[in-house]
């Protein structure tokens, strides 16, 4: 959907980097563990919340996405139809 920069590596490069910079391995492991825990908590919250709660959470944490992503993709992410998202947006706007 948007231009991106992707960094790719392989086992040989990774092992060589870790050999040259031993602290890098532990930093990468710590970062990976933190990201995994964050992703798991986010997924757990997503599974147990209603579509409206998901939308409000997205609105509070990533309002830029709501403006940039087509409604049908946003609806798919939230687990609802585009028509339901339209109704949800109207309902939320009426409360605000």
C-alpha cells in the first residue's frame, strides 16, 4: 500500500554480526522478546474486544491509519464489513 524499506539478512550475516558484536545478540534477543510480548498482549486485547472497542483503540493509538487506509481494508482489519464500519463511525461520531 505504501512505499517501504525492507532490510533482509540471512543466517551467515547474522552469525557474523553477532560474532563481531557479541552485545548485539543479547540486544536483539531482548528486543525480540519485548516485541513478542507486546504483540501477544495486543492480539489478546484484539480477540476479546468488540469491533467498536477495536475501532476506538485504533483511533486513539493510530489515527493516521484511519485517514490513510481504504475503508474496506480497515473494516477487514477490524473483522467487520465496510457497511458495519460506516455505521460504527456514525455511532462513534454521534457520541463524540
